[in-house]
């Protein structure tokens, strides 16, 4: 009997793009799909990021959020996305018992949820064009959809905050149609996370929290909230959330992780 010879499966076409917007860089890695449709979807996704910046930036006096804060607009008069983001932020505040907040110095500031939400939305816009896989990295937080190639999962390296240039872990999306990885910590931007209960920089034993869950909107929120909590409270809280795994690294160079994280490493 003749041996069966497996036919080689060609790798899908690759389209990559980096876009500076919202004070950071959004990197797209798109695999497969009809080229013209993919390019059109990518252009729409990029336009959506710039529109998000126009609507939500707290640094632009003419943004809808800035005008909302000043009382010049109501939520109903803003784009529908404003109400959507505010509802998501309110849900994040509820689930985190207030450790995630959309207020800064007493004023509305949805910055903590907007970037992850925008990156996730951009990834889904591109995926709708019929691609085999898409990765959108917004300033180090990543939304993964589909696969990069036959029998190949997306993989994301998690930077080691105490060893510049090193990796603390590698997350694999094997077996998942969608996966997001978000990190909050002091390595890139210093002590920028505020304790919503004091209004001052969070005093915590952590230097980084990486959250792995299907949607980047929530991964970003949960990483921020967990960092503000500190390792002891955060680990138990993260364990209680469905479909969430996490790696916490303390200033003493101790790594703590949720029970199912090992199944996501590789």
C-alpha cells in the first residue's frame, strides 16, 4: 500500500501596517483574505482609530469627551460610540468594585478603556473582510483573531519588567479563535496608574500585571484594576473572573499566576 503524502498548504498572504495614533503605535498583522477587500478593511480600521482619537481624546479641546466634560454636549448628542464606551466602563467599575475607574481628578476620563476597545474594534473590522487571522497591537496590548497560518497559533511575548529586553512568558492562542493580552505596569510609562480611592499613584507591590482573556477591552481594564489592587487581592479577584488568566510580577521579582495560565503558555 502506498504511503499517503500530505500536500503542503501555502502560507496565507501577509499584510502589515503600523499607524501612529492616540499617542502610541498600532501595529496590524493580517493573514489571508482577498487582497483588495483586506486593504479596504484595513483602511477602514485605521480611519476608525483616528476617529476614536478625535472623539475621545482628553487632550483635544474640541473632542466630544472634552466638550461632554465641560457640559457643552450631552451623551445623547455625542456619537453612539461614546455611550457604548461609557456603558462598558461602568460595567468594568462594577465588576472591579471600583478599582477600575473612568474618573481622574474628579473628571470623566475614559482613557483607561478606550485604547483596548479601539484596538479590539479595529481587529474585528479587518477580520470581517474574510481574513484567516489578524493581530492588532496597540501600544503593547494585543487582540488576536483567527490564526496566522495552517497549524500555527498566534504567540505573544510578555516583556519582563525587571529585565529589559527579556521575556517573562510567551502566550499562545492555540485552540482559541480569539485571544487578547494586555499588560499594566511601571516598565514603560513609570508610575502612571492611579488608585481611584485616593486619586494618587497606586501604591502596590506589583511592577506588572498581564491579563489573558478573549477580548482586549476587558483585558486592558482588568490589568489596570489588578495592578491598583496589589498582588494579594488581585490574584483572588482575577481567579474569580470567567475566561481570565493572569501573570503578576512583584517588585521583589516574584511571579504569581492564576491556576489556568500554564495552559496558555507555549
